[in-house]
């Protein structure tokens, strides 16, 4: 089972190493291509790219330094772990040894925790920079797209030559309205020469802070295509735009009121004509008054129509701008929700990975602890078996020693007994050829004990052999 659980880990590690190697190859190819195209000495934009080359060189140095620091930290952790493993190979059931292992484990845990904390802070900073760069890139992409959609490039403060219809309109308009129209023509329209995205972003932060000057700092950081001076100039332009727009509205209202008063005055003058004039003069005067009144009405209607068209056009542009701002806010909210969801998913994934890593570390430590316990128990059993064998061997040796001692005591007693009893035996070689006492006794009993045999019984002879001799 351990082997089967180890095989997926090994396969995963091999796959990870292979992927890292492929990424390193891609990075090397991209670096080579970048150096060839951007940092070539024969490149026409060599001077413009010199700053990028210096920045790239600095980043490469920082990367190598960071890599060296990481290798040193990992080497320190690996050394402490190997030292801990070496200590576990020779376990001693003493308080000093346990305290030593505890100190080593606390040192390893502290080093790993500090390393993980440093890496987490560094990754959070890199993630923040990545999000900021991503926003800048998206802003630039939208800026490029808006440029591609424009019919012709517009400068920051362009001057437009008014067309004939515009000159005709402003000639008959009130001074405030004409001034407002000239201001729009000279400054680039309803957005001051800016595109929809930049002006919409500017208005979003301005409305968010209700026109307070502190919104400029956020607007400057949110519009990477504009400098701080351009954003401040745009704020001054917008304030002048609001002032002239208010004047225009007041002038149009006054103009309408004045036209209504003139119309009423003409009717009153025609009704209060002199009664002394004869009927013919009255008819001529009435006809002239009617013609003049109709002419003025037509002129007023024409001017009113023109002013109304200009107002409708301005209102349409303002409405379109508001709709664009609303759509942009919705899109930004949607993107913000997506970023939050991605961040939550990334945090959840990171948390699960950390929990899995902690779980694996705990399982590894438990496994090591169980192995240590089994090793200590095995060492204790081995020591007990050795002690038992030594005891048996000592017992056997003691018995052998006692047996040998008893044998020596027995021999000593026999020697002492032999020394107490003196036996003197004479040697007689002829005794070997003489009969023994037992033989002589047996020879004494060979006397005759039976009488004379008178008849010897024979076996019976069959009848068919009788007489055959």
C-alpha cells in the first residue's frame, strides 16, 4: 500500500519537473527573441529601448539574488531534517535526548513557518502587482481600440473649423449659447478631446467623490494614458464646461421668455392702433403688422427650432455619455466580481493546498513517530531477548561450572580415600594358567547319579513294514 501511494507522488513529481523544464526552455527562447529584436545594436529604436534593457538587467540580477536566497533557505531546512533523521537512527530513552529532539523539531518548524510566511507575502505582493499591470494593460487595450474606432486622431485641445451650418446656427443664437458652442468646437466636443473610455473613467471617479479634488489622485492612477497635468487640465475644462452649460440653459430660458413677451407686445400693439386713422390705412397697417408678425414668428420659430435641435443634440450626447458611464460601471462591477471570485477561488485553492500539505506533513510526522515507536519497541524487545539469552547462557555456564566443580570435588575425595586405604598385591604370573575356584567347584559335582539301562524304548513300527527287517 505504501508503494502504491508513493508511485503517484513520484509520477506527479516527474510531471512537475518536466513542466518546469519546458517552461524554462520557453523562457529562454523568449529571452533570446527579445534580445534579438529589442536590444539589437542595429535597431533603429536602440536608444528608446536602452532604459528597458537596464531595467531588464536589474530584474535579472534581482531574480538571481532571490533564487540564491531560496536555495540557501531550502538547504538549511534540508540540513536540519537530515540531522533530525540521523538522531532518530540512534534513539536513547533519556530526557536529554528527548529534549534535544524537541529543540531540533522546533527549529525545523520555525524555519519552515518563516519560509512559508515570506513566500506568502512575496506572492501576495506579486499578485497585487499582476492585477495592477493587468488593469493597465486592459486600459491600454481599450485605449487602442477606441483609437482604431475614431475617424481621425484628435489632439488634447484641438481647434475645429466650424462648418457653414454651425456658423449659421451660432449667428442667430444668444451670446451665451454661441459661446458654449464655440467652446465645444475649440476644445474637442462634449468630452474635451478625450475618448469615451478616458472621459468615462474621469467622470466615474469625479462623481464618486462628488467633485472633490481628492478624486484627482485616483483618476491619475486609473488613467495610465494621461499625465497628471492633463488630468488637472481636463478638470479645469470640465468646470468651465459646467459653467458655460449653466449659462446656456439660463440664456435659452431668458430668450424664450423674451420671445413670448415680444409676441404678446405685438398683439397688444396691433389691437391698440389709433382709431383716427382711416379704414384703408388701418388695413395697410394691419397687413404690415401681420406680415411683420408672421416674419418674426417664422424667424423665432426657425431660431427656436435650431436652438431646440442643438439642445436635443446636446441632450442626446449627454444621455449617450451617461449610458456609456452606466454601462462602464456595470462592466467594471462585473469585472470586479469576477476578480473577487477568482481571488476567492485562488484563496480557497491555496487554503486547500496548505491544508493538504499540512495533512501530509502531519501524516509524515505520525508515520515517523510510529516508526520511531516501533523502532524503540523493537530495540527494547531485542535488548530483552539479548538479556534473556545472556541469562540462559550464564545459567548454563554456571551449571557447567558447578558440574566441573563437583567432578573435581569427587576426584579429590577419591584421591583422599585412596590415600587412606593401602593395598599390597603380589604378582603371580602362573595364576593365569590355573583353574579358577568356580571351575574347581563344578568339577567336584561330576559324580554318577543314575543306574544301569536295561531296556531302551524304540518307536513303533508300522504294520506294513513289519517283517521287512
